[in-house]
């Protein structure tokens, strides 16, 4: 979906009440599907390069996982960035409820809603 810049596909993937904080947005936290689409994806889809890539997925529970990967991007102003990232993802009913991009495992886990995890694997 991201490679094709498929906004409609993303709209179907995002939960209406998604909480979204990508690492490349300098700490901005977005709430709600429409806000995420307009404030994040419409912006990054205009960049020359936007290539998130997952390398490893670690299930934490039935609803949360840590995903380790990288994001390569080049904004319209230029300058190629290639940054490692750990995403904390939450899913319910097949839709993304939570995305938090972090620079470390500890930072990502700090944003894990404790009451939403049925069983967390060892650290």
C-alpha cells in the first residue's frame, strides 16, 4: 500500500480512532483516521522518497507487536535520510489502532497501554 501510495487502502486499514506518532514527525501525535491521512500520509506521499521497511516482527500480545525496521525518505527540500525505527503497532478487528515510532525498544514499550496487553513476552 505504501509503495503504491494507496490512500484508499490505508483509509481501510486505519481504525477510526487510531493514535499515530511516527518517528519522522518529531513527536507529533495524531488522533483519528482522517487526521492521520490528511496530516501525515498526504504529506509523505508528496515526498520524492518515502520507503518504510519492516525487518522483524515480535508479537507482544493478541493486539500489540513491535516491528523493527528502517525508513528512507527525502522531503521536497532534499537530503536523503535513512533512519532505524522500532514501531509499536496495535491492531483490533484487522485495523490499525496504534502506531508509535521510536528509536529504541524501551521507548516503544513505554507507549504500550498496559491494560491492553494480555501477555507480554520477556524483555
